[in-house]
């Protein structure tokens, strides 16, 4: 029953999520059934008691891991945690039989139990997921092991496994975000690259604030980052190794400006904008050979390219029609077709990892929006509206979009926000200070 409910919920998200919702209804003297009606997706109620500490050293980890799992699932907007104060049953052993009637009495539809053991600096987490209404486990139990320093990652892995079993889709919790950390007054802002867990934890800085940095982008394997830096006095594309923080400039064009880079799906090619002789076009570079190829050749400004997941097409923004609009062309260049047809200006397009949607920034009538459309430009939907929303990036499963939202005025600050593709569950992503230009990594290995 749980799986059926959330599969329908996931389908609603794919359709836009506005006109569908999956509501569990208890038939009189009968089993749980699913009723589809108009409205909003109803979060699935679940319980996640503190995990069992199998030795004294695991006590704090057991409690904290359960809390991170709860934050992940509830934060997705698809799950609603039942507080511990409502529990009738207590979980005292990982191997104890589940008292389904007690959990059903508090309307829990899913139950997550787990145990944690610590041996030196090694930590092991095991968990089980139960469908309360059917009175049976939902899949087999799983176990994850790692260092004690990686306990949050193991919690995210549990969350991803639960999310996947219930929705039938991959999760997005065991992922990272690279972004621009900002400080100082608005007219003298200092910027440096930073990386964090998707939920704002474990922030690390990749560059100092000696030069302005913009638009970081992860490689398909999450081990490298492309970004634009003004270190030389004008914008140039850099490639950075996340583990070593070693970096290098891409390309050797003297006096040229390069910016807005992104990796190809196989990680072997970079697509970017290059300005030479006052003209800005889109180029690709083979990272192994350094060979460049020009894809556009027009007097207009062509920028913000993004590959389709299969690597066959590129979406980009151009003012060739007189206003900033979105276009799609073959990955090898050639004729481009315009896909944005609404009022206003469109920019920063990003292809969904699922391949079905393109996210974008839209400016219209003094407001900024994050929106999505089909890859042919149809079914445009605006998910947000504010003084300044821009720069969308997709979660690894293509269900959530993170972006920059800035406030107005002399003291205005940028911050990171996320929203799901139905326009629901808008929330701020915690960062140590002002932040902009997020880019979501793939799931970690």
C-alpha cells in the first residue's frame, strides 16, 4: 500500500503535481485503498525511533543518525514524521518483532528501525523498513559501513534507500552542492567556492576570496568542478579537483574571455562561452586533447549551454531574436530552434537529469521566476516568484531544484532555496552566510 501511494505521488510530481493527489482511505471493515482526487500530495506518515546502540560508543551516533534520516524524509515534502511522544510501542532491539497494531494505532504507514555499532573508528548502520498496514517488511534489511566521520553519509544512504523503496525512484540525499560563498558589503562582495552536503552540513572552502568566482559546475562523477574566475583580471574557465583542490585554466587564448562552462554527460568534454573580438559564441573543448570546436557563429550573445543527459543536444540562451530566449541545437552545432515562447526574458537553462524537462530563469514584469518546460518548450510552469530568483540546478533524481534567491535593497543578500518540480515545498537551504550559484552533484559512490 505504501509503495502504491507514493508511486502515484511521484507520478503527480512528474505531471506537475497540482491536480493529483494520493490519499489513503480506510474502507469500512476493509483494507487500505488509494483514492485519486484533486488537491495536493498528502505526505506519508512514518515513524523512525532512535536507532538501537549496539555498544556504548554508538549511543550518540544512533540517535543522530535517526534524526538526520527524519530530516531528510520530512524535508522532501513527501513524508510526515510522527513524533516520538505519540508512540505506543518502544523498539528495544533490532531483532524484536514489530508490534504492527501499536504503530497502526497512531496512523503510521511506514516504520523505520535500525541499529548502530562502533568499533574504533569504524561505524556500521543497519536498518529495516516496514509497511505497517500490510504488516510486512518492505524489502530486505540493508547495512552500511564506514568511518565514524562519515556517519551523516550513512544516514543519507538509509534515507535514499527508504525513499527509493517507497517511491520507486532514486533518492537524492547522499549528494553534495558546490556554491559561491559570499561575504562583505554589497558593493565590495568577496566570493569563494564552497562545497557542502545537500542539506547544508559539512561546509568546506575550495578557493580563497582573492578573486571573484562564479558558476561552479560538478563533473558527472562529482570529483571535479568547473567554474569561472576573474583571477587574471577577466573571466576565464578553471577546472578544479575537489579532493586535492588543484586547479588549472582551460584554454590558452590570449585576451579571450571564457565563462559559463558545463561538462558533457561523459565528463570528457566541456561546453562554454568564449568572447573574442567582441563576439560571444558557444564552444566545446576536449579535456584530453585541449582541442576546441566552435558550435555557434552569430553576432548575438550565445551563453549558458547545458547538455541533454544523452549528450546529443545542447540548450542555451541567446539574444539573437532581440531578447534573451532559449534555444536547442545538436551537440555538434548547426541550426538551433527556439523553445521559449512566453512573455519576458529567459536564461540559465539546465536540462533535467531525467531528460524530460528544462529548468530556467525567467524575468517578466519586474519579477524573477524559476520555471520548467518540456524540452520542446511546451507546458511551461513557473515554480517561484520573487525580487530575484535565478540559476536553477537539479537534484540527482530530477525531482527538486535548488536556486539563488536575493533580497532587495542596499543590505540585500543572496541565499540558496529549493523547490520541488510541482512548485511545492519551497524552503531555504542553510549556509553559513550569503550564498549563490548552487550546483548539485550526482549521488556519491
